C-alpha cells in the first residue's frame, strides 16, 4: 500500500555511477529562488563539490547564474497558474518537455543529487531526479508550502524549510528544519564603499532602503515616488525599484535609485539603517541576518496565496519587523510606520540579535551531502 505523500511506482532507469563531486540546482522566476542557490553553490564549492544549474535560458536565472561562472543547462517548465487562462493549457506539455530535458542532462552529467529551491522550475527536475534515482532535496522558503512544492515533495528524499513552524505541513519522514540559505558575503559589506557608491552622507539622516523584490513592487514604487519629497525630509533613500519598472527614476540629493543590486548589495546593506520591503522569505531572512529592522508590506491576498502575509505576521510576532498591509498603505500610514521603526530601532535589533535561527547555508549543505552518500 502506497503511503500518502509518496510518488507512484514506475520503472526507474538502471543504476548508474554518479559524480560525487557534482550536484544540479534549479529554481527561477525571481531572485528569491536564485540567490539561495548561489549561497549553497558557494558553500559547496569550498568542500570540492561543483554545482550546475537547470533553468530557462531566457529567465533571470540564466543571467545571474552564468555571471557567477556556474555551468547552465537548458530546461523548460510551465508556470503553475491558479487561474485558468490560455497559457495554462500549455503547462503540462512544458513540464513533460522539461522533464525529458532534465533526464537527458542527468544521464549526461551524472550528478549525485539535485537541489530544488522551490517554484515551478523545480517540478520537471524533481520528477527527473526520481525517475533516474537521483536524490532530490527540496527547500520551502515560506511559512506554508506553495503549490509547486506540494507537487515536488513526493519526489524528494528530503524536504527542508526556513521556518520551524512549517514542519507541521511536511511529510514526517522527510522534513528537516534548516533555516534559509544566505550568502555570507552579504555580511562583509564596506560602509565607506556604500556611501561612495550611493553619494549619500554618513551621519546626516538615517538611510532607508526600499526593496520591492527583483521584479519590483508597483505599490511600493508608487508610494516612494508619490511621497519622495516627504521621505527625504527625514531619511536618505536607496530605492531598488526592480527590473519590471518602466523607466529609470532620476537620482537626486539624498536619493539613490538602482534597478537591481547584485555584488553591490553587501555595501548597500552596510549603510542601511531600516528597510521598506515586500515580505518574500529570502529577503526578510537577509534582513534578519543583517539585523535590519523593516516595515514589511506583503503582497495582498487579492494577488497571492497569502505566503508573504504569513511571513510578515511571523516576523512581526517575533519583534523583527513592523507589518503594514497594502490595503492600509497611504502617506500617513507609511510615514507613521517608518517613524515607529526608526524610533524603536534598537528594540528591533535586540530582538533579532536574540534569535537562534539555524545557519541555513550550513544546514542545507549538510543535508545535501548526506543524501549524496
């Protein structure tokens, strides 16, 4: 009798000798799925294990991964839509195509494991790993598993998570609380270089970083642009406005706009005093690592499954951040929230400093190396 949460039995490909110094990674669509993979790749490289990437050649993952010198292999997939639209009809065919592409790369390169950082790109890789007998490690960033990870989980040998409370939603024999993988290079920023890069002035006004995620956040961008004069009366502003933003905001005194930060991020964090952001798991765990208090404006339920709202509530409950729901976002509520965090900054920092969250990078590397044996 098949246990709930396990994949149906199929005839697997004959056992093959594997390269114990190589793993595959996948995850794409946004930096929240890609950056944690890069953190794992960095850490595994120090142990002599190389990483190669499965993803869309036209996606954000291709540019970010190849820039780091990681070998990239083409794999297609269909985005999993909750609403019915014409593109949904093509999703099964794209997943099947991606599965065969992933099987081909596995048979050619013979990785010892596959790490799936969640999202729709992980499904073909997860299925291909199970078919070829390649152990799959899955990671769930949010408080509750998303649709894609629910579909991948039966094919995974281990399912890891960022939040300890997430364990209740995962298969008991597979679940592991690891925390979130964070690139340790983020902690090595240079404050002097950060001020030189941005043109902001040290000690003049607190520095507010606005982060809408790699794709940008229309509501946050509008809030900044409509209230920039008011914001600049009390803060200096670093504005990461995202790759989807139309046009480029003009820099001005006390205001440094940037579409998206990569290697600059560590230096930008080094000069930042507080953050205004969405509530993607990877981003907020970076703020926790850097001890940066934040005003979190999660994606509303009207346009999401509510994962960011749950993340923000959890961080607010732990005293790490201030929750401002988008439905209440206006000039007065925005300024009130930012002033509150600025005035109580030390309390937020102390709460984050007392947190004993696991080192997600180290813990995930341990799980990956364990399944490779």
